C-alpha cells in the first residue's frame, strides 16, 4: 500500500487481533511526518462540502496521507460521510459548511413515517454509491475506503419520529415501533450488502468510520438513542436487532457512547456473537485513560471481548492502562501525536509492556 509500506504485515496482525490470538496491544499511532509542520485542511465531511466535485475530497484526503506517519497498525482510512440511513428514506440531509456539521432529523407523524420506503433512485443513496465507487477505484493499492456510516436501527427511527416522540412511542406505540424497526433493519442489510459489493472487487476486507480494518465483513453497531432508555427497554427494542446484526456480520464491535449507555453493558456482553466494545466517554467526561473506567475494562475483557480505546486526556497515561489490564492482545489503542519522533517513542514504550 502506498501510504502504509508494511501493509501485508499489518493485515496479518489485524486478522490475529480479530480472532483474539494477538499477544500484545494493537496500536494505531499517527503523527505528522518528519519535516511537516501542519496538516492541510481535511475533515470527514469533505464529500458533502464538495458535493459538486467529490474528486476534490479524495485529493484533500491524499494530501493528508502524504503528510502522515502511519505507525504501528495504523493505515490511511478514507471515511465516507454522505448521509445516514434515514436520508435514504426521506432524501433530507442538511450540511452547514460554516460549522462543518450535518443533520438529517426530520420528525414526522406516524402516518407519514409508516409510508416511508427506501427508493433506489433516492439522491442521497445514489450519491453514496457514486462516491464509494469513485473512492474505491482511486484507492486501490493506495488507501482503504470505509463503508458509509449508516447508523443504528433505533437511531434512524429517532430521526424520523424525533427523539422525544419516540420515547413516548416506546410506551404507547410499541408495535408500531417494532414494525418500523423491522423495515429499517431490512434496509440496513440491503445498504451494507450493496456497498460491500462495490468495495470487494477493488479492496480486500472492510473498514468503517471507526478506522479498524478487518479481513472479512465487519461493522460498528450502535444505538446512541439508548442512553435515554432503561435496560428493560434495551432488551426489548435494541438487543434483538444487535444480536441479529452480529450473527450476519463476520465481526462486530458495539459503539458504547457515554455513561448513559453503561447500564446496557451487561446485556451486550451476554451476546456471544458480539466481538468487542468501543468505549467513548463523551465530551466533558474523563477520557479512556482515567482509572475510573478500569473496572469496566476488566469486565469487558473477562467476557472474552475486544476493547477499543480511541480518546485520551493524557497520552502519557496509556502505558498505565496496559499495565493494569490482562489480555492486552484484545486491546486496540488509537492515538495521534504532533511529531513522528513522539509517535515512534510511544510505540517503543508500549511494546516493552508485557
């Protein structure tokens, strides 16, 4: 691979990690290359910023790759952000280039939500397929292309109904909720399959917005809406869909987003087909290097799950995490540094921890 010279070796390490047979932490370490003082502007939203000329988004990504040191098991991962699954039902997606944010919430009454159907000629869906094909053809042997962020089943319905409405619906209209979830669930698989079929002829394996490569089909599963519901409701409205997604995919990791989702962790850990947990403390909270989370990490690892940590208050605390935990080979650490020397020194320190 052009931007990761050790890619053949790195791929084998990922395979071993997914199968929980690695005996050291998987490290994704990036920095500016030696001699580079700052990155050129690039964000995951460039495909929406340059919708009229998506080739420019790819050009900007490659400019960043040229300036990046990919250390450890890191690799160039082109994230496709072109609109979540709900936009494939409604066609509604708004992007604000001033704040570099996009939103697709489009609250509708139940009668309108139930009429919504996925249509092949939906503009957002057609654009997603187009830029995926454009990117994968350009990226062959140069970089990895991620499958678009298509979100969680209940998260999609939350955007279609509005979060506050859906919270009431879970109590007053449970059958309607489940019926619509089934429809969204079916489309989720259709979308994944079509994007995978575009990618597989040009690229070995899959990646996603979480920037983890896998030799087979994988995806990060999530239900951010679930921080507002009880474990009992999670068992009814979320766990069955997560379980079926896990059974269909070859590998999966659940995106545990914030302290509000911790009450659901025990349920997730009892899903045999779920391979791992990514912990995201959220803005304003102590990040992944805090000892506050160490008991949770031990619980996750004791259930034979992988553990993904990608946000830290103090990178110097990362070795402490690894010293405190067993089963280090099931842990993935993703961290960025300002200079290549710092990145290389960090890798040396971590690799010495047994």
